[in-house]
DNA sequence: GTATGATGCCTACCTTTTCTAGGTATCGCG
DNA sequence: CGCGATACCTAGAAAAGGTAGGCATCATAC
């Protein structure tokens, strides 16, 4: 019943992924943790959402991937923002701001 | 090419409709105009989105509808918020605020 | 007078995105 | 040895919006 972790709205996941990667190279599993932690546990990205999204995003050229071994000795697929991806992040942040503003305006109405 | 009206994010339409109706009884076509106007032309709800949404929302009991003639002499289907609908609006506004906050937190990160 | 655009309603179908619910494998710890 | 965390993936369902049509009425312009 009590659900303290809201589902994402469609369209926000890409932005979150790109933002997480803008803080540095990261693998998929780590993105989920980083997003959850940065949002104070409010945003919980499901694996079944993330991996398909990463695939889409990679196809679009916004991130590049490579397999590597990290300090713990485990293999993981590391993603990095491309230049295009960084631009896309800016675009999506601007759209987000626009939308938040627009909705705020509607909500101000009396 | 230049697209100055962004698509809505999924999940925001119900809130916008409920909000528009919280300002007073209204028919479908009028909601589109009211939302567009209140948002300074930023939010454009398509008819193909609105009418199915109204149907869903009515099924959930958040609005009630009746046919009537308005001052211009034309017939239209007027929708009104129910008590449940008003509660739902509060809930959705709270979720929205939560989401905006959570995303803001992620974006603050350095 | 008739064409056109705005008002007003509706539907069928498509697309996109996310979630659910599985599957696989490795690693560390009790 | 089992179990939870780490790490990847996929298939299928569900939900929401958009596109693109259709219909009818009304006012205005030509």
C-alpha cells in the first residue's frame, strides 16, 4: 500500500541517465544507485527500464560503452557521455524547465 | 522544424485537466484553450489526447458530465470536478512537487 | 451563396516508454 | 553451502499521448 518510491514519468529517464553520466563514467547498475542516492531515495529506476533505455540512448549516439574491470575486480559495461549526449542533456534540461514553468503557471491560476 | 509547443509528459495531463476544472465547470474544447492560455501558449493539449483522457477520468469518478447549451447558443458537454476529483488533484499536485524536487536534487549534483 | 475556419465532439490506430517478471553469472559472507 | 548484492539482459504487458481521420454547426469572407 504505502509506496514511497514514485514511478518515473515517461520522458524523464533519459535526462536522469545523461545527468548521472555527466558526473563521470559509470556502469548501468551504478547509475541506478547514483540516481537513487542523489534523489534522497525518491527516484528508483528499475533495471528493466534502465537497460533498454541505455540501449536506445547508445543507438542515438548520446553515450558510448566499453567493457572494463573496475576496482573490485568485476567486469561491467561502462558508459560515457559523448559530445552529442552532453548537448542532448542540455536540451532535455531546458525542456524540463520549460515544462515545470508552464505547469507552475497553470497551477498559479485562480 | 521549430517546434515551440512541447509534448506533454505522460502523467501530467490528468492533473492539468483537473486543475482547469477546479477553476470552474468547463467543456472539453474550452479546457484546451484554458490550459493553453494559462500556460502562456506553452502547453498544447491535442483533442485526440483530451477526449480519451476525459473519458478515463469520468470513469474514475473524478469528474461528472452533462450536456448543456452555453451562452453562445451552442451545445457542449460540461464537466465538473467531483469531491473525489478534488482530492485526486491534491494528490497529483503533491506527487508532481515530489518529482520536481527529486529531479532538482539530482540536477544539483556536482 | 458558398467556401473556409473556428467551435465542438468522437474514434481507431500507432508509437513510445516504463514496469513486471523472469533469466544468467559472479562475488563475499555467514 | 546458501543467500544477498552486484551486474547484465530480454520478452511481454500496460498506459498514455499523438496522428489522423470523421462529423456537425456557426460566423465570416469572398
